[in-house]
C-alpha cells in the first residue's frame, strides 16, 4: 500500500501542469477579431429609452497596434469629419475648421454609450496585461489590467469562446471593479480571406439606463497603408482611400 501511495505521489509531482498563456491567448483573440492592418465599413446606432435612433456610417482603417483613423460617411451633418488615434492620443477633424481638435478616450464623437476608445479600438493586448485566465465551460475568462492610466477602462473581463477564440462578452470596469459598460459580441459572419468574426457589437451601461448602442460591421478586409495616412495633415484626405 505504501508503495502504491508513493507511486501516486510521484506521478502527481512529476506530471506537467500546462498553464494557459494569457498573453498569447489575448493576442490570438485580437487577431481573430481583426487583421493587424485593415479597412472596414460599419454602422453605429444609438438607441434612446423612448426608441428614437441616430445612425452613423463610418469608414475605418487601422495599421499595426496603435494607428486608427475613421471617416464619417453619414449622416450628411457629419460627412467629411474624421478621427485619428495614435496610441493614447486622439483628434477630431471638422471640415472648414483650421486644425484638428484634441479629444479624449472617454468622450464620444457620436454620443451614446460607445466612447472614442470603443470607436477607435486598438488591440486589447496593446493596452492591457492579462492578470489571470479562468476556464468556464466552453469559454475562457480573461482578467485584464490596463498598462497605463491613459486608457478608458482600468480593467476588462473578457469571455472568449474556447474553440473560436473570439469574445462573446466584455465587461469594462473601474479600478475598484465598478461596472462601466458591457459589450456583447453577436452574429459571427464570414468576411472572407479566413476572417470569421462577430458582425454585431451591442453595449449598455448602468450609467446610462435605458440607452443602448449597436455597432454593425458590413465589411472588414485586410489592407496595408502608408504611415502618412495616420497623420494630422492627412485627416482631410481620408476619403481618397476608399
């Protein structure tokens, strides 16, 4: 009996324990959501408690982990406006205004529940470190902590499908773990070239009771861009990329 117990203990001690590499998993989630550099067309819909809606159509391009620019196509009142993000820095260009205006991540150029950080989203791995990863049935649960104080949310909790390695839900939290908003990823669509990702992201917030915002992707396509596209001087010319 003692020999058997000893053998069991030996097996327990020498058996390898394969921990989940949270950083690698988060980078895989990022790549499954979007190519590293791409163009996209999407619609943003803000829905008020009384059912009224306001819709925006955006053309967006991204390069690497920290360069994003978006151009407003509709409504007519917003057409020609563009937003630029370089890391933690963001600007809004308005036609006929002398120079781009500085904006912040927690503001929103469209109102509603999505803020500028949501609209000009960088790779999650660029802004967050993975503190731990849990497994819950068919999903991973990643606990993320912001790398700097400049990001919109101090903490994120990401539920990701184990097989697809795509997010199903993200909770955005303060340092004290107070819920700011929840993002729901729905309707996985094949965008071609091996990219199958959620076509719809919905969000709500306990801070904006009764309000909801929806982001619908019509096109996501891998594409390379020159660095000059992501400069203040190029902001009036984003239309030329379409």
